[in-house]
C-alpha cells in the first residue's frame, strides 16, 4: 500500500509534512511526496503519483487564497482532481483550506494543521480500514472546525 502526498509552495503551512507525520502515526505504508507551485498543478501531480509512482490513494493538499481569482482557481483545481479520480479509478482526497476561512494567521495555521491531520486519518481509513468509515456514516464529521453531529427528528 502506497499513499501519495501532493502539496504546494503557495500554501502558508507545510501541509505535506503534516500529512506524512499523521499517516506515520496510524499505518505502516509507503509514502510518495510531490510538491508543486499551486493548486492548479495538483491534478497532474496526483495522476503521476498514481500512474508513475504506484500510489493507491493520494491526498491533494492546498490553500486557495482569499481573492475571487483564487476561488475560481480552486474550483478549476477541484474539477481537475475529480477528473483525475475518474481517469485513474483511485481516490484523491482533496484537502483545501481557504485562506479566508480563518480570522487571522494563527487560526489559519491551526485550521490547516487540524484539517490536514483529520483527512490524513480519513486517507488511512479509506485505504486500509474502510469499515471504520462505515461506522462513522451519517455522523456529521467535519475536518478542522468542530463536527456538527447527526441531525435528529
Ligand atoms: C490566482 C492563483 N491562486 C492560487 C491559489 O489561491 N492557491 C494556489 O495554490 N495557487 C494559486 N495560483 C497558482 C496556480 O495554482 C498554479 O500554480 C499556476 O497557475 C502555475 O501553473 C494562482 C495563479
């Protein structure tokens, strides 16, 4: 089992390093890292991690900025990541933290780390322990900020 980590230099936190640290706590798997300048470069990095470096699942980590052009960029990158999944039949876990989700740099750093770590656990579950995800179905999980919990009638 090999997990790929694609991340960017545009991000203001080392999301790739955090993801690798978290995955190592939960599983003994091969890891491949591929760093690109920005989120629009992630789809091909993910595809190469799968097709050329033998990854079974990839995490795509990035930080869209707060400007309108960054949001467009994020939407385009997301579409590329979905296409990559359909072309390769492998999961790409998109971990995007929009810079304007946080009120300041301190909260941004916290959110980027938290979301990355929680999705790294999801990546391990998806790759190795899918039954663990089944147990969490419909429980209102969120990555980063607090879980919202299940809705009850
Ligand atoms: C406008 C813009 N915004 C972002 C962003 O919010 N986050 C990010 O990671 N990268 C951004 N980029 C860079 C592109 O994703 C890409 O790296 C360049 O267009 C080079 O292909 C661009 C060009």
